[in-house]
């Protein structure tokens, strides 16, 4: 065993930043290092899924821990959660603003809402998973395919042919899933071509679909999302995490990051003074860069 001490940035707990996956991965890497075990990232991805699904009771998949374990500095991590295949998309010369490399042309804004309700106490997230399974069940039955009721087992052609059979709420969930997959493919193309503007537009479209089709979020987070989209230099924004609490994330032109952060902080305080007053002013809006994967130092 190990005797461990966990240290994180003050005020960022329960912010929808995959903290449960990060802690689980940290436990795994520490235990493996202490016991001289060689475990692949792919195995640890599955171990962390068991922690979250079986111990925490959260019906999530493998994306969070995959991003933590597989990512590389400056690269876009492209992940197929069904096949578990992944690849790193390196940035080319940037088309926007004549920057030399993509990772020099942008910063990442993390804007906190002040809402800290845990996902496991909110039935919304797990209920969305159930709705997606029900939508898959209807579409698979209609197309005559026998498979586990997951939308990833429904061919896009079958979705287009039989989506009229879905009840309105299930139709919205399925539309979010299939349109999000297309946004991912287009996002890879935009990143590989060096267009942050196109990449940012897809992030924003993802955010809109999360609100309109997946029906995530709440008034404070939706307001924060809208403020980010109005901030100077922002290419695109959406919720971070499931959208029921935590923060929003935005890609912003590096030269405008400070101005954008100040704008977001001031505008959010006008709309949500009570929540904003509960946030440490120094961490209300953070300007970040992409990092590397989790590792033992």
C-alpha cells in the first residue's frame, strides 16, 4: 500500500474538470509505482472506469481518463471510445493571426460558475445515459440489428432512416450524439489544417447542442457560456463536463486572453453576484495552456 497526500489547486474542487478521473489515475499510478508494477495506459483506463462506475456509481465512459493518460503536449487527442483506438493530431503551421504553431496561438480559459453540486447527487447525468440507451434500443429494433443498446452500435444511416420513430426527448439525445460525432471529425480536420476559427466554431456548436439537444446545464452555466462567447478574442466555448455544475471552457486568442478573462469575470458578477462572490477572485477565470499526460515524477 501507500501513504498518500493529495494536493490540488484551491477553489477548483467540484468544477467539472474530471477531478474524479484525475484522482483515480493518480491513485493507480502511485500504487503501481510503489509496487514496481508495469501497467499500460489502456489497462489503467479500464481500471479507472471500474472506480467511477462501480465505486462512485457514475455512469460515465472512458473519455476523461483517456485524455488524462494518453494526451501529449500541444496535440489534439482523437479518441474512439468504442474501439478504444486513439491518435495524436500534431498542429501544423497556423492559418490564423500568423502564429508559428497552433499551441502558441491560443490559450484556454476556465471560467468557474461557483456551482459545486456533485454529479452523483444530481440524477440528470445518469438519466441522460438511460435516455441514450432507450433511443438506441428503438433505433436498433427498427433497423433489425441485434446489439447492445448503445448509440455507438447504431449506424448513421439507420439513425437517419428511423429517427422519426423516436419520442421528442429521445430524438434530441440521439441528435446530440450523432451531430457531436460529426463535429469531432470536422474538429480533427480543422486542427490539422491549423484553423482555430473553424475549430472554435465547432466547440461552440457542441456547446449549443449540449444545451438544446442534450438539455444539460442550468441558468448560471448557460449565462457563463453566453458571456464567454461575447468575450474578446474567444474562438469558441462550451461547458466543461456534464454541464450541471462547475465551469465553462473557451479557446481564446493568446493576445486577448487577459482582456477576455477580465471581461468574463466582470460580466458574470453582474448576472450572478451571489455565486461570483463565493469564488476566489484569483481563480474565477484561469488562463491555461494544454499540458502533457499524467505521469509519476
